[in-house]
C-alpha cells in the first residue's frame, strides 16, 4: 500500500499567514494561522520585515503539519497565494533582504503616479489593463531601486541597489516570489502575480520593455514568469526548513 499524500496551500496575507493541508480529493483537513505586523512610521510608510514574513510562513507550515501528525515528505505539492503588490529586493547569492517589503498600502510613490502624462497613462492601461495607482508594485519597485534601505525619499540614495539589480546581483519580487525563493531557490512568479505589477504586457504575456523603461526597473532583477499550474512545477523544497527569526 502506498503512503497517502497531501497538498499544502500557503496564503500569505496582509495581517498573517495561513497554511492549509488538503487531502488528495481537495478536502481541507488541517490548518494553522500565524499573525504578523506591518511597520507604519508615518508619512504614508507601510512596510514589512521580509525575514518575519518568511518565519511566519515556516511557523504556520510547521504547526499545521504537527497538528496533522504529518511529515513534510508527505506533501506532494504546495501552492502559494500572497498579497500580490507588496514588493522587496534581496541578494541573489545569499538570499539576504536588501530592503524592507513595501506594502501595497504604502503611498510614498503617489507623486510618481500623479506625474504620469497622458501618453504614459494610456500605455499602462493598454498594456496591463490596469489603472495607474501606487497600489501596484511598479512605482514601489522604482522607489526601492532608487533608495534601497534609506528611511526617506528625498533623493536617490548613495547605497541604492539599482546597479547591482541591473547586474542580476540583487533580485526583485513580490511576496510570492520571495517565499518561493526561500522554499526552492527559484526566482520565479506566476502570470497572475506578474499581471498585477504594472510592468507586464497581458497581451504578449511577458515583461514589457516600455513599462520597464518608464519605471526604470532592470529586467535582470525580475523573476521568470510561468503558468500558475506549470506541469513542471516551480521547484522542490527541503523538508528540513532552516531556523528563522521569531515571527513577532
């Protein structure tokens, strides 16, 4: 008799991370939720600590598997959903975060959106199907590339990681890509997440050079875009999850 296998679903949201274990028929059996906190310091700043997002994910996974009395090896597949527009930068070699994760609620880039002219606004609408808004990842990605870990946006920071990102040494991604990278070492995202960045041509299904130029985002830093249910999968995980900082 073969050992029964299960499917895991990791949902990283604005206020916490939930992990649900499903049986092979798609019935939810066990779940765990770990809350986390945004950092809001005024001036329309709303951020997350990327390492705490990751540690909350591993905490929820561990507790759900413990409740189910399952080993990680019994998970046949794992899916990820997340707050799509929150974006961050991390080092390609070490995986160490270079910046905080800017929340979709952050409004430091409102002036960037207001400064778009009619042709630029039309370009965004036609290529992405989106109405330009600081809610989407593109302006926040530009802000992170310009300012790195600096606390304010008064000008381009001396330690801005743009040059390293253009060389592929620093990677850019939304939260799904950050979690996937930590789980598998793969820098990728799926088409539904990419389509919500304001950098993706939904007609050609690829990163758009004109939009990348508009927001000054280097292609080398972006994740590979793949189908949501790619039959080849996005990678494999190590069942022995490494220790991470406390999720508090």
